[in-house]
């Protein structure tokens, strides 16, 4: 079942177009940086972007930071919002369920496919970032990279921590995916499900900036997204990373539970 | 017939448990330990050799109407500051102010401090002067608690209910300053009962229920951190500079003030590192600093203070309060035929500032 | 395989106060080609979806191949091929890929034989040359054939087909009919839902008629359209014929007379003996249309004032 969902997802041209579009922004940023030589001040603009001019190997992280706030969650919301509602709209859902692909199995397979999609997307963004970064900018082949804390990281440490960041960013997207999937079981319109998830995302980002909402800030799905930066402190700051993982887990469990409760008792009339 | 309700019931129950869990955990009462208030203070003051590492958050409730030169201080006292700390001893520690995408670290060694600013890629060396503007490391509950309690008298201390801080059942201590001029109504400190390490400090002013400052550990580990963690070597491509010292600030050396021995009921005292031009008064958390101001600086500061909401302007000068902090520009400049202008600042009430200003003018006359 | 293949008891589906399906007792036996007739909106599709576990009944039970639905859906449905309210497929993928995905999506489709089975059913439904093309480019008829291929993929014991000839041209309809009859001969029970009387009449061995959510008729087609005991005579001299047959003439309409008597030969002898020219002579049978119209009250999508 999972293999079926993966084949469906990755044999669809739309999936690859999404990934290609996602990569276009960091590449554009890299080219502009190279042409103008105007890096943002450190601490301003997307994380790590300021350091890229002197060290191209940090561009994968800058690329992640560039797509993280908007592009990546939109892509995830589109794919996850399409997961059930898209099949319903296309009429294939009734054939899948009459096949019968169990409803719970279908949901789990869809979730796994989305996770794989996010992982593949993030890895491609990082890989393209690495290629572009090392091609356009200086690479400190011998020298070490300066961590956020002002200590030096060896290239091996940078690589290891970049991998951790990739994993963390992937998991950070699961909350959005769970929202979109839940909405996807509520409606037969994938666009509606995607918009619903984006509304949650934008609402969360907005509340995060509001002092009056500081009491609920720790529970917002976007709260710990940027904590992948914490991998580049020295020592690594695990606190927010752990909280981010826990928070995403709670969102996934609750929303997937709701999706399951709704979908397994739903009349399929599409 | 399929029964549909139970699935939703399971989901709702799960959600309820997950939402309620933090609240339930929070509501669990903390254990108290039987220790006298004065003993607890002694234990707190002796805790500067307790090694730890942790994560603390400080929330300031003050809005300081100050000039650009002091925005760093103003941010510390008005915003939420996240701090990571590693402490091996009084002269071997590190405190990082952590922001979402950067950090500013202060590394203390025997000879001084290194300050690393990621945003500016700059490392600066300072020699740990005895007097400095408040900085982020001072907001750490351990440092702040010890400092605030250092001059508390026995009569000013009472025990309060325990609280759970960073997973520790911390015992509570309240310091209520006795001085009439005091603008701080109370300082509440919760400390680890075994080591005496202050874990949470809340500074309250009389006029508002919002604490002027609330700083607490969220994580704490009493294991001694690695020496490598607190040490610092400037990275090769960073700017390396030297800290500016407070003594470099232009205080109008030519205008020496003969300051009275007592102001607003507070006694004059000497503080190491404070230049002669500045008079320091009071003790504990009720302190007042008086300094002569050059005419130019006085003019601009006076108009800036006067424009602050709630400023009191009268014959004595202009004075404002921000929580327990108060600030005043008093007197008339010599150019305008007066006997000079003064800056008064401290943790005293506005009335006490007015009294002090009056007493200075009387001395001059 | 013998006995009951589909059995529902008091099957009801209510959407709020509206009863889309109201107390249906379906009885489909092994070897039937069961024609499930009803006007649009009479509840056919809802019933079919309940048979396949897509819609959950408000009340009543469903048994397919002797097992309860939806409870035993995972064991039962792999042996059921279905075409539900028109075909559906993933547009960017080829017909072969679509069938492969569908087969892999559930139990009961061996991976080893998948390729061969797909090739076989594509050939069977007349898509042998179109399997490699993306479904996006298919005509409605091709999609319908692909849907049918999907239903046949695991050689099901039971085929549940909702409007299977939708979108096909007359030639295609004929081909599909032959295919279904062929499958029926090899032992497949077929449940066809349709609003086209003629299609059912040519195909079905058993008929159920649904009217506004209620089953108004369920019987063998042969019984429903059994001779009425009358003979229809066509003659160029109806007046003379009426005189000869006297009160045996039940009705007359131009040159067409309905005459009591279930032996056309006897009627013929009587007429020819009297010199009446007989141009047509046939046993009277009711058409399915007449049976259905007599049982049903009207079109389901008519909204009464």
C-alpha cells in the first residue's frame, strides 16, 4: 500500500514540478548574492545567509532557511491536502476503497508517502544548495566553519549537523501535513484542504509575533521551526529541538486520530 | 449498523489528556523544606561556587525611555531574554543570549571577559571592571539572586511558599526593603534547598502587579560543565575589539560636586570602581546614584525625559519612573546662572528623588 | 458456486429525514445476471455503494458472498469486481500503470501474475493496444473499458457494475454485452445496475426494480415477461377477424387484435379457415417496460409540487 502511494506520488509530474519550483528561490537568491555581493547583515534575513559569501558549504542551510517559512509548507500543504480529497475528486477513492484498500491503511500509507515526499524535497533543496553554494561561492576547504556560538566546526561536524537539520526540518513539516490531511478527509476539494492548512499556518505565524498570544505561543505549530539553527550552536541546544519534535508528534497524533475517526466512518459519496 | 461515536471519543480523550498534562504537572504542589529565612539567605550568598549548566528566561516588565546608547540595557529590562549558562566558578563561566537565528555569548575567565556577537561576527575583550552597565549575564537568576540578597538584613527577610522551578522543589524567600525611599516593594527568590542556588527571582514594584523583572531557570543541571565549553578563542575571521569602559563615559569631570552625606534618608557609601564624580547612596536594593551633568547633555536629556508619558516637571527638574527605576534631571545649569545640573537615578520613589534634589540644591546654596 | 451471492435485509440509508434507500431486501443468486433497475435518484447508486462498503447503512444488513459487509470487506471484496458510477483513473499514468496500482492497492492480487493478468484483461475489454498511453488522452468509451478491465483483473466471482455501457457507442455496447455474457457462461455472477430498460432486458436473467428507495419488484425476467395467455393477430381485415373470433377478441387496435388463447396455431387455423388473411401472429408477452411502468410510480427526479 505504501509502495503504491509512493509510486502514485512520484510518477506524477506535478510532484517534480513542485520540487523544481521550490528550488528556484534559493538558486535565485544565490545568483543575486553572487552578482551583487550584497549579503544581509548576520542575524538579519534568512538564517546562515550572511555567512554564505565566505563559506559556500553553508548554503544548503541557507536554502533550507529560505524555503522553510513559506515555500516548503505550501508544497507540503498542497501534497497533503490532495492526499484524500484529490482521490475523492478524481473518483479514484471509491475504487481504492472497494478494492479494498482499508481506510486506516490508506491514511497511514498517505502519511508515509507525504513524509517521504518532504524528506526527498528537503534533501533535494539541500543538495541543490550545496551544488550551487560550492559552485558560486568560496569554499573553506581547510579552514573551519564558525558556529553560531563563535566556535569552530570541522567540515565533518558541519556535514553531520546539516543532516540533523534536514531531519528536523522534515519532521517540522509533519504538523502542517497532518492539518492538511485531516482537512483532506473533511472535504472532497483538495484546494479547500490545502487552503485550510495554509490558513492554520498563516494564523500560527501571525500569533507567534503577537505579544498578547505569548501564552499559547509554545503550542503553535510553527513555534520551533527555526530551531534547526540550534544544531549550529556549540554545544548543540537540544531543548527547543526536543520541544519541536514533541509538539509535531502531538499534532500528528491528534490530527491523524481525528482524520482516522472521520474517514473510517465517512460515507464515500464522491 | 456501525457505531461511529467511539472513534471520536478516543480522539477527544487523547486530546484532553495531552492538553491537560502540562497544566496538571504545573499544578502539582512543590515540597517545602524547613529552613529559616536568614539561613536560606546565607546559603544563597554562599552558592557562588556551585557549578551548573542551564537554560533561563528573563522577562522584563519595564519600559525605559532612554537614549540609543542604552538600548541594550533597555531591551534586557523590557523584553524576554533567553539565556544559556555554563558555570564552573565565579571566574569561569559562560552566558549566551540566544535569539532565534543568532546569539551573543559572554565568556568569563580569570582575566576578564570575551564577548562574542554572532550578528556582527565580532569578539571583544573586556577586563571585567568592578562597575559596568547591566548585561545579560546579570539577569541569570543565580547571579541576580545573590546580588539582590547581598545586603538584605535579617528583618527584611521572610519565607514564602515553595515553587517548582526547572523541576526542582525550590524554597521561597521574600526580601521586603525597609527603607522608606524604596521603590521595589519586594524581591521574591526561590532557591534550590540543597545548594542554595537561586532558581527564580521576581522583582516587584509597588505601583503595578506586573513584575518589574521575572527571571527563572527552565532547565538546570548541577553537573560541572566542561572547561572547553566556557573557554573562548576568537574565530580566525572575526573582528576582535576591546570593550568600552564605563570610566570612558564623559561625566563632566570639570564639575565636581560636593555631595551631602545623606540624601532622602539614604547614606552615602563608596563603591569600588565608581568614579568620584558619582555619589552612591543606599544599600541593598534601594540605591541612588547622583552625578553632575555637563550642560549640553543635561539639556537634551531633560527634554527627552519631559516628553515621556507620566513625567513630573516642576521647579526641581524633570523626573520619571519606569517600574521601580526612577530617573531625574535636576538643577539649573551654570550657564543659565544656576549652580549646575545633576542626574539622579536609582531604585527609589519619585518623592525620594524630589527630596534628594532639594537637599542637593540646599547644600550648594 | 451456488446459493445466495448478495443478500440484504431491511437495508436502509437515511440522510437526515430523507430515506434514500428504505428497507431493501436484495436477493441475488449465484449464476444470475441481475438487472437492478430504477430511475435516476431512486437509490440504485447508494445501494451499490452499500454493497461495496463505501456507504455505511443506517439500518439493515448486507451480505456479499456469504459474509457481512462492511465487517468482512477485506476478505470479501477482493473477489468482487466493481464499476461504480463511471470509471476513474489517474490521468497522467498509463492504463497499464493504473491497473497495476489498483491491483497492488489491496489484497488478493498476486504480484507474480499481475503483468499477465493486466495484459489479458486489457485484451478482453478491447484496449489491447492502448495500455501504454496516458489515461488523460482516453475517450470516455476507453475509460469505461479501462474501468471494466479493473473490475475483471482478479477474475472475480461477482461483478457489480453500475451503468457499465455509459459513454459507449452502439458497437461498444454490443461488445461489452457479449463480454458479460461470456463471463456469465464461465460462472461469474453479474449485478448490473442501470436505468436503461432495453439493456437489462437483453442481458438479465433476474430483475429488481427500485422506486424511490423501495424495492417494488424482484423476480426472474422469464417470469415477469411470461406469456399472458393471449395471442396477438395482425390482419388486413380486422372486422372479418373480429366476427370469426367473437368474444375471444380482448382488444382491437387497427389491424392488430389481441385474442384470448395461448395457442397461436389454433387461432391461425380458425382465421384462415374463415378466409381471413393473417399477416402476423405471436404469443402476447408483456415488455419489461410495461412491467416496470406498472410497478413504479414515476421518475425519481420529478419533484412534486
